C-alpha cells in the first residue's frame, strides 16, 4: 500500500465569500399580515432549509461537494430556522395558557 501524504496548508484554496441571503423572499409586510401568514412563512422556511440540507447530504455522500463551508452554513440556517419556529410556538402556547387562566 502506498503512503499518501496529507495536503499541506499552502496547497489549500482560501475560503470564498459567503453568498448573500435572499432576504426579500422571506420578507413579510407585518402591517397587513396575519399571525397565520407569519407562522406559515416560518414553517415554509424550515421545510426549505431542511430540504437544502438533505440535498447537501446526498451531494456529500456522492462526493459532489467542493465547498464545505457552504454546506455548514446551510446546516446552521436550518438549525436556526427550527429554533426560531420552536421558540415562536412555545411563546404562542405560553400566551394561550395565560389567556385561558385569566379570571374574568
């Protein structure tokens, strides 16, 4: 078996600039949007980011990934989207329970 040396740091390519996030796609006019619209947007964001992570996972297994930093950024986006959705859900449930327990 032949020994293959590790790649030295001088042979590695520098990491490129991250792509800008498409914030317009998730923009919601808060003045005219209902809570249901905002919550649906959060759910759609979670679904979309998780689908991207699934595609990235398949690409990693097939060896089609050149930029691991972008894959890691997609994983973090998906984790943040899920965390935000869970936080909003928990606050809604807490508010609902507070309203139910109010004495009239």
